[in-house]
């Protein structure tokens, strides 16, 4: 059945009757004009165009009012003639007569479709403002969206890896991630560099990062007239998880009417201008990968098919889409007009503090909690995720209420979630641990069933089967939703946040190992089996599993769980099966390897996306190990992966913290390769006021600046981890990484103290001469263990080579393949090689261009030092 429309009260008129009525209204209007006003009206009418056409001046000049009315009606048509006349009267400054004509026209002909739609736009915006003025928090408390929303960092797609240096320079580049204010939201649909206006914008980010809240704020700001006011007439927010699991068949028109104040909305008029519509699809990850097609907005079908057709542009291809997702749906790949992607990066440090003060609403408690978190560096980093920040605030609020020690709050996502669950359950199950254990088991089974089946909503039947109806855990962790169906109200339940469903799923495997009654068989292998691309939706669940494997002894919980040795062995076998690193150019002087690397960069776009996904898998594995926070387990896991390769990774501060922890725990003989990696741009430092800058310049700031400590590089956490006595890192290779001097300074310090590092590769990193000097200082340190140094650098200083060969205590192999070595440099090199203090045993010069004089000098060195192996293709041939 077609949806109802808003209709006019007047009966329809025939064409002749409409023309006669229009002429009558025009005659009445012109009779009210003076001679001067009528003359001015004719002159203004000469410029009045409709569809590029206007009445010739010869037909207007000197025309009587009767002729003028006839010519207007015959040239433009009845209704259009009235609209043109009204607008021309306003331009001729006869506004009272124009207003009177407008009322008469409305009374005689009724509203035009455009007028009807314009009037309804205002009504719909007011409805959206009322409906979305408040949002529910996870504890079911409603708060005003403008008061609770804290700005997020959003980075646009143009911040590409190839356009940025890998490690930030001493002066950070302009900040590419912008705070989510009105300007940033407006830029989402701005034209790309090639001038194309995007019809689809994808907001990507991990669970809990604030994508849904940002999408709701965009809808609210649009209704308030702050966003897209010249581009979008109607905007609709659609939750993919709710609509996919809805039992009824609905059309797109039905879904639109569900969001309107009444079913009499002019939905046909809305759909007649799809280019003026914005659909916000929240949680596109929930859409099934394969679904039927739908091209008719009035065709009743499944919610998944309607949303999938919108996403694939088979339905209303001209409409704008704003999609939130953890990873870009494959439906969007390969579209003719590629979607514009933006990464939601959570809170900046400044906005973390703002969130604390908004949450606590008590300055003393907010300041105390914020200071504690700020001093706990790892916990402070975790708070960039808004949902984690909410959990941390909830846990700290409870601890402050009970007067507990805040230091009990842990530093991983898993331990923060576990602390939250422990506090909530302890509050409800004060003296009944057995009941808490039983209800938690059943809740975990419900979560697990949903995650494995990609199901986020549960029915009364699902809860009844597991005896969860009326339980405490239902009230604590499940939210009830009533969705309007075609015949009745559908009641569904879902976890307070999908991340909690994933957390309880991970916990179910540890409880299963305890022989929980009713727990399905299958073991942890059920979660970890399958190809990577098939189980991407299980990423967070897998992290939580690793986090729960590391026994959280410092968190008191009102239930018992412990990972058995069998579960740990299953997990370790999964780590071992994560695949071997892809071969990368080692810089052993093979030109074909370098050419192959360059060719790899020129692969087609689809292949690059797949490679990007593979590269991120290694970092995701490190995140899993980091969650465990059990050094012995991490060391044992890394022993099955002797070489870690991270390529094309865009490191954030938390990523570096994760990598550094794993490096600190790596076993003896471990190798690490970082290639084509990049850092997220550093946040800009807050500018000092003019007065403070003047005071600094007048108050002897030169002495302060001279005593200022060297700036720490973003790589310092990794360098410090390498110096740990338990670190077994043997080989480190950095290739195609632009290393500024600050990174070289920190790396130099690490070379002085790293207990196991014997192999260092620096290949095509654009290191400056000052940076090379800093590195040589570390290599020349008496305690430096580096035996093999591989360098691929456009030019090398003579003094640097001499210093390396004479002073490096352990250096036995030097690989300069691919370097540019002019004749004078080779001469200095040969002098250093003959020096008695030079301990070098292998010198590799593969693919280095050498002249005949340089070859003669190298042959002389080989004769003088028969124990020194010099490798170059031309050395063994006769001159």
C-alpha cells in the first residue's frame, strides 16, 4: 500500500479554469498598482526569467493590465505566472500587494509541491531537534547531547602515508586530525582534490571510539541549521543492527515515515529529490555481505536488503550517505565514485580533561580522578576511546565514593572492563557470590551465541531459554528496546554496548573451561578458527580473550575464573599459525630486490587494500599480546614468530606503547622490521599568550633554552624497551622511514645499552649528516653489541666511515650495498680498513658503482688483509 501523503484541501481544477483564475488574480493585483508602480513592474518583469526564458520587452512596453495578465498566463502558465508576478512585485518594492497575492494564490490553488515541502522541512527539523535533544548513556541516564558531546579528533583520507614523513620532524607538520566542530563536520562532504563532490562519506574507527555519538551530533546539528543547510533537505538516522534483525518487511519509504512526526509526511515529494536527502547508516558492519537487490523505495523487503541497496547505490544513487563502521564495507569498494573516508581518532588530551569534568560534575572529584589518570601514562592513553573513558570514569567514581585506592585501576582495556564488571556486580551481589557466578555464566553464553552468529539483538525467548528474565545481570548489562512493527510492538534486548557483548563472549571460554553447565562444546578454537578476513568482526573479542588469559590478580571480582593451561596452549598454537612475514628488501645489495619493492608499491588499488589489511594483522596480534600483560606468556608467544614485520602501519601513541611492551618481552634472537610506516601527526602545542611570550623574551629565556633537554622523539618508548635487560631483540631493520635527528638521538642511546642487538639495518631512511653522526656515537660506544651494520644511504661522510671502522668495538660486518661511494670516499675507506684497530671481517659493496682506481685500492686492501672478505662483482674480474 502506498504511504499516505499530505494533500491540498481544494478540489483539482481543469487547465482552462486554472488559467482563468490566474488571469482574474493578476487583474485584481494590477488594478491596485499606481501608474508609477505599474511602470516599474514592467521594467522589472523584463528581467524575470523562468527556465532561461523571459517575455520580450516589445510585448511589455505600454501593455494594458488586461494584455499584461494574458501574456503572463500564456507565456509562463497559470501557477508559474502568479509566482513570477509575486517575486517581481517584491523586486519592484510593492511588497504589500505581493503578500496579498500570495495569500489569494494559496486560497485559490492551494500550496505548491515545493511550498508544501518547504513547510514540512521546518516541521521535520523541529521534530528531529525534540527527538534527539537527549541521548541515553550506558547507565540509562538521559543527558542533553549538547552538554555531553565532547569533541573528537577526525582525520580525513587525504592524510595518506606516502605524503607524510614516518617520524615527525622537530617541528611537527600541520595537524591533519581536526576536532569535530561544525567546520570539520561540514568538510566531510566537501569536494576532493579532483573536484568531485562525494555522495558517500565513511566514518571509520574502532569500537567505542564515538562514531555513533558523532553521527547523532551531525543529525542534531543539521536540524539546528548548522550543517549542510544548502545541500540537504531531510536527514534520517538508521541503526543497521536494529533494522537488520527486525522481523518485518519494510520499504525505504516505511523507514522514512518511522522517523517523521506522523504517517502523513509527503514522502513521495521527499523521494522525488533524492539528491537533497542524507541517510546516516550507523554500524554498517552489521549488514550481511550478500543480500538481494532493491531499486524501488516503495518495495517492501528486509531491512538488510534496503540498507544494503542504499549502501551499494542501487537504491537512490543520487542520495548522500554517511556511514559509520569499524572497517569500510566491501560493498563500498569498487564504486564508480569512491567514498570519502575519515578516521575517528577519539579524544585529544585536551578533550579527555573536558570529558572528566562533564562526567563528574564535581570539580574536586573530577580534578582528583583526572590527575590520577594523567599520571598513569598507559591508562591516560586508553582514554582516547570515549567508551573506555566512560568506563574509567565510572570505576573511579565508585572508588572515590567508597574511599578506595585509585591505583587499583589497571592499564589495559580488558582490565578496565573487568574492573567495571567487578564493581557493578559487587554492588548487587554483596553476599551471594554463587548467584553472581551463575547469572554471569548465562549472560556470557547469550553474548557468545550472538557474537558467533553476528546477532546483536535478542528476544524474550532467547532470555527465557537461559533463565535471564528478571535477573540482575539483565538489568545491569542489557537494555530493552521496543520497536514498532506492522502489527505489534517488537521487544528486543541488546548489551549496553556491543563491546560488552564481545567482552562477555571472551569470558565465556574461560568459564567453559571450568565445566559450566549448558556451555556449548567447541573450545577456544571455535573463536580462533577461520581465515582472517572471515573473522574480522571477532577482533575485539580476541583481544579480550588474551587480556583474560593474563591473570588479573589485582582486581577483586565476585566470581571465579582462571585460564587453564589447555586454553593457553590453544591460543599459542593460534599465534604460531598467524603466518610468516612477507619478504622485504633487506638491502643486501640486490638491485632486483629494490626494484621488486618499488614495483610492489605500484600495484592496483584493490591489491593495496588487501596488503594494508595484512599489514595491520601483525599489529593487531601485538595488541592481543599487550592485553595479556603477562611477560612469560608474551615471550612464549613471540618465540613462535622469530621475525616481526610491520609495513605500512600508521602508528599512534598507543600503537607504539603496544609495540614497545612486546619488544621488551621478546625472546632471544627476535628480529623486528619496520618499513614504510608513519606516525599520526603530533598534536599542536598550545600557543602561549602574547604577554607570556614577551615576558619570556625579556626575562632571560636564553639561559633556560640552553639548559632545555633534547626533544624526545616518538620512537623513544621503543628505544627504551630495547635497553631492557629482558629484551632479546637481536635484529632491527628500518627501511623507507624518514628518520629525523631526534629519532637518531634516541636510537643512538639505545645502541649504547641494548643487551642483545647485534644486527642493525638502516635502509633508505633519508638520515641527515647530523643524524648519522649521532648514530655513529652509539655504534662507537664500548658496550655497543652491534656486529652487523647495513646502510643504504645516498651519501656517506668520509670521517663517519673512518670513525665507524676504527671505534666500533663489535662491528664485524658492514654492508654498504646501494650507497654512493665516490673515489675519495673509497680511498678513505681503504685507509680505515688497513688500520690495525679495524676489526671488520666482511665488507659488502654489491651494486655500488666503483671506478677502476677504487677497485685497485680495494684489491690492495684484500691483499694486505687476507682475513677481510670484500664482496663486489668486479673485484674478481681482471682489469
